[in-house]
């Protein structure tokens, strides 16, 4: 009994930390895309230079380390759930999206932002900024379905849909993973397209969430 209670407490602790770090990470992601980007376009030269030198680096510190600890606590959650047979396709989709978002932060956004902000010498500033922006926009795109999948996993059995309550696998999971892979490939090698504007990326995120739900329930 005591061991069971300890397991439940650890599970709760991991979830609490995961959500806390996730709020920090995604909050900063939305700040960059919905607030800071628009300000940078409108600010005067002196204000822009000051913001790039003092504000943006601090915000990026919280952004990338929020992502790091969200990822670490997410892995701990998966490790605690796996032996108890609690994994399902919702969790897999959410975990894949979250992992790609984490990798985009550390391998694409942060290295290119260092160049764009002049924190690191070498490279083409405008090109690096464009790469960072596309990856950041893609993370906003992924955030809607990622959160839906994470929150929806405990309710999957009640909603129906083949294979989504318990266990992992099925054509629906394969279809979603292919869609996600194509969108991530666009983040690395493609163009912004409808993700260029804030309104566009919000609409696309809602649309991707709807597609995710339909695939979950109908395939």
C-alpha cells in the first residue's frame, strides 16, 4: 500500500513539475510570437538595439531552460507510466510533438537567434533570424494539438476511437506521425506560408488540432 502511494505521489510530482516548466516554456513561446516580434518591427533603432541586447537574451534563457526541464520531467513521466501499461496513442502523439518542439528550441531556434541578435559572430543574421522564426512558428503550430493530446490521454477510453484508450499503434497513429514529420520537415527546410502572420499560425494550430481529433476518432 505504501509503495503504491509513493508511486502515485511521484507521478503527481512529475506532472506538477512538468506543467510548471511547461507554462514557463510555452508562455515564453507565445510571448516571442505574439508580442516581441511585433514590437521589434515597430521599435525605433535605439529601443530595438536595447531590447536585442538586454531583453531578448533574458527571455531566451527562460525559454530554452523551460523547454529543457519540461522535456526532462516529461521523460520521467513516461518512464513512470510505461511499466504500468498507461501509455496510449494520445500520449505518444503529445510526446512526439513535445520532443520535436524541444529539439527545435535547442537545435534550431537558439543557435540561430544567437546569430540574429549578434550574440555570436559568424553567419548571416537575416537568414538565421528567418530560420529561427519558422521553427518558432512551427512550435506554436504544434502547441495546440500537443496540449490536446496530453490533456486528452486520461479520457481517451471514454471518447472512443480504435486503440486510443489503451495500448499503442494502429493506422491512425501512423497517419498522424506522417503529418507531424512533414510539418517538421517544413520547419527545417520549407517556408512560412500561412505561418507568416500571428493570425495565420493560430488558425493553423487550431486546424491541426481538429485534424488530430478527427484522425484519432475516425480512423
